[in-house]
């Protein structure tokens, strides 16, 4: 990922844990940068989430500050004050109003952000501005991630080529019904904030909100998109603006790539699972059913064991609560239909099914034959690795 | 559990799997026995569930037939026909109408009940009527259960002592929003069917529907209560009937005991967890929050690891979607409050918390300080054992 005009990055070590790796990233954004965001729907959000939600109303951004190793969630007034102090430090050093500063923190819940480290981290990252790449930023914001996750796309907007880079962190406490984990998207395109927000919300629905690792939803989930305008295109203002379609498609592409990377790095995951539901009453019902399958511990352990256990898929369809007719249901693994019209296909060939389940990319397909509703959700298998990682995380 | 007047039990080996254990139980019920039931809300129920739902409308029962090793769910017309043939065989041998026969099957999904074995099982179990105890019946209906689960209670109804026995099977695919797993309750009390149904539904809400092992809901879940009337009490007809209160309390007691036994035998479980929520907006909201905690893989793995990770409890409260005020929330493990008013209790004593989490019975308490809503839910921890059991079940 080459630099984006209007974006300068610095990383540093605030030392939120006893480590020497970078754990803060400061991103300076050119004047005029617009911003959109989608934030967790958790009823117990972090002060950083509260701050971003309020700041988004203005649609302008000059800086993004990210802390890794401490989520500052559920830390009472001490955490609120620490976050406010860090925002103030960023505003002072960048030379902008605090309302143009966006912040996100990820890591352990319940320990107030240490304010001295947090403000020292701002100064150190600012001193390094321009020296860090997007890859460096991705490394700095990670926690239990086992690899750095970025994606890029380009679009021609009114004859001008614009670039979109996205970076993301997350591998556990990943579930939809929110803007999941921390994701940051940067583009040199000029896009009015309301349009950027509409495009980001739409892209999130079929990307970050269509993945699940463990059905758990973080207190700190944040996706922010920043558009510097430095590419010089005629600003996109409405969905009808020339090039808006191309830009929205490129943005959705980056979001989908990032979301899939999070699932690929799901805690303990050995297999990437695509759940495709067709024939539901409507798209909403299809998504509820797809998530019921993707979140089922019994389905996920079956896939971990390489078991074509379509009975557990039936169970998950049944418990979803949406309309389903047992006697019309088709189920396939990969390209092989194993159950049709409510019963096992008597003589289906087990060989291709076994081959498919032996691989790393698993497809579970459902057709309810009730209506036009469709949805795709991505998840991973549930393994001993997930238990090992999470039965022993805090200590 | 001594015999119940009006109830005769026979068990036998139909051979649904290559084993020599008993796998069918036939229960003959005295003429005049009333029945009530609560059945899975799965949209893909087994034909046995469909049959019971229809038969319950009459409120009368003469026989119960249970098959273990094959759930007959999602087996299309072949499964429906096999179940109907078994019902007909029971009706013929008992000498009653098929509508007085109740059936339940548990085991692998997707394989039609083998009709020859199913009807031979009826004959063999009938030949053994009167020779089997409640303990024998419990053993015959189990699958992955690691111990037999029964509970009993007594009540004085209009001066007559009545007895209630309950037996249950289940340890995985256990989640609420239904009448979970297979449970059968027998009493010699005389209770009109509509009142028995009302009492059973009420008792289920705070017992079978207040437990979860893995958030997965079976296609075959069935709880049936049979009242033979052989004790000779003046029949209970309304909630105002003398002794109705005592009987309802005893029934609720049996249901709660049975439900807790299912959780204690949760697949891979090493710890029994009680989640108590207080101070929610109302009881419904309290239960949603309690289930969000009880179903969270991150909370369950933390308990498995003996980790007082209240941050994950906050996360689960936040994702529940019900009203919560981060800054009012109290959290305790056992008797020790570790977080109060939205932040960690600075100097809480870790020693009793560690002692509590080192035990087998864990209590997680939440007070939201918003309203009068309360709920208690029971669950178990999530361990390597669950993965081992379920990544390799069908094969």
C-alpha cells in the first residue's frame, strides 16, 4: 500500500504492556478531510466510542489516534478523563479543534488508559509522522491478530484515479450487529461526509456486519473512513455524482476484503467458512438464518472435525426463528447437495464432500425455497485453539 | 424413585445403534391420565414433536414411547411414516386410540427411524412392562449423557400425599427459547389437563427455559407431564383448587432440579455457573442479559480458565441490546463485588475471588440499578472437552 496523499502516519511505543513493539499510531489528515464512521451498538461502549459518535456529527477530521493493549472500556471517569487528555494532546500538537480528532483503543477491558503513557505516546508518534507506512500502522494497532490485515482498491472518479486503503485489527470478540473491531479506511478521493457515511454504512452491512468469529461483540468496535480529497477529483456529493458508483464499489470491495481477513485470523481458526442462504422470505430473514448457522458451536465444531453434519445445519436453521419449511430445505457442502426437500439425498457421493471438508475454504449452502431472500455470512471453525487462547488470555 | 401408581415402565433394546444397552422405553399410563407438554420452537421439528403437539390438544394419555440413538428429525416422509407406524403399534398393543400415545426420539438427525426395529422395540418393551424402574427408563433414554438424571418431590393436595417424579436426558444442543431436551414428569395426582399445562408452562419458564449449554436448540426438545390421578385426591381443576399451590410448587421444584442436572452434565463442562441479574428494566430484559452472559463463549472460556474476567461480562451485558448504564453497573463473582458503578473496585480482595473460581459452582452476579427486573440462568463453562465431543460426534 503506497502512501495516500493527505495522510501522514507516525507510530511509537507508549508501553501499554511490557513490550517493545509499537502500540500507538497517529495519523495526520490534510485540512478538508471528511470522515464517516460506524460504531459498536454495545450498550457499554468505551469513552473513545462515545467521543467518535459525537465527533462524527461534524463530518470533518484532522487526526486519528489509536492505542493497542488497553481498550479503556468500562473504566469510569478515570478512563473518560484519560481519553479526553489524549484527544487534547493530539489537538494541540496537530493544531486543530479537539472535535476534529478521532480516537480508538483496543485491548484489555477495565483498566483506565494510563494518561502519562497516552500523552507521551502522542508526542512520540507525532515526532515520527511521515516515517511510518500503512503496514507499520497495521502492526501497531494489532493485539491477538496473528497477521497484519490491509486491503486496497482504486476507482476512476470523474476522470481522476483515486485510491482507497483500509487497515483492520481483530480476531476474537467478533460478531455482527455493529461495526466490528477497529477498521480504518483512507482515500485521497474528495467525498462529502454525508455521502461517505451513506456509502460506508451500506458497505458495512455486507462486510463487517456479515462476519462472526464467536458471536461476541466488542465494547470498542469502530470503523472510520477518511477522505482527504487530495486526489483532486470533483467532490462526490450525491449518489448521482459522476464516479460515485465506482467509488462506492471500490469502498465496498475494501470493506469486504478486510472483513474476510478478520475471519481468516479468527482465534483458533483452521477453516474459513462461507455460509450462503437463498430462498428465504426476504434478505433480513436470510441473514438471521445465515448467522444462526455461522454462530452455532455445533456447526462450527463439526466443520473443525471435517464432518458433513448437515443435521446440525438443520438444527441451526430451525432455531433461527425465521420462516422455514423442513420439507423444502436443500443443503449443500461445496458443490454437493447432501439434503434436498427435507431429507438426505439417498445416494449422494461422499468423496467430493470429504475432499471439500478436508480443505481450508468451506462453503455451506442452504436453499429454503420460500422467497427471494439471500444473504452471505463469513465465519470460521471452532477449535481447541479458541479455548486455549481464551481460557488463558488475561493472565 | 419408588413406583408411581398408574405408571408401568418397560425398557428394551431396539438396536438403533450397534450396542446392547436399552434404547427404548415404553410407559403405560392408567386410564384417565391427563397430560401437558412444552415442545421445541424449532422451525424444523421432528415428526415426533409434530405428533405430540397435535395430541396434546386432547389432554389425555395412555402411553409414552421413547427412542434413543435416532432422533428421526429431518427424515422426510420416511421418518413420518416410521413414527406413525410406531404410534400405531403402541396403540394396538396398549389398546387405545393413537391420539393417546405420545412419542419422543433423540439421537442422530437425518436418519429415518428404522421401522422394523421401532415396532419390534414396542413389542419387546411391552413384554417387559412393570419390570423397569424410573432409573432404568432414565438410562434407556440417554445419549451423550454421562449420568442418569431424575428428580422427585411430594405435595399434600387436599389432605392426600401426591408424588412427582421427573426424568430427563440432555447435555448438548441445549439452549432456551423452548422446552429443552427430553424430559418426562409423572405424578399420581389428579390434575385437569388445562391446569397441568398452565403449571408446566410456568415451571418451564424458570427451569428448562432458563438453562443453556451451547446456545444450540434441538429439533426434538420435548417435556411432557403425565398425571395418573391414582393418588385419589380431589382433582385439581383451577389454580384456586385446595392444594394447587403446593402441587405447582412441587412441580416447579422437580423441573428446576432436572434443568440444573442437564447443565451439570453439559458437554465438556467442568463448572456449573449461576448467572443472577438484578436491577434490569423488567424481568424479560433481565433474562435477555443473563442469557447473553451465559451464552458468551468468552465468558464461558474465562470461567473454564478460572479467570475473574469481568471485562467480558461487561461485554456480554453491552451486546445484549437491553437498557444498561455502563456507569451504574455492579459485577460480582461469588460474594465479592469486583466492579461497581462502572469501574473496577480498586482494592477488592482477589483471594476469595480466586478461591470461588477454583471451585465447581460459580456465581456471576450483575446489578444494573435501573429497575426491578430479575432473572437467574444456569449454564456451564466451555472447555476443550466440548470441542473434543462435538468435533468428532457423527463419525
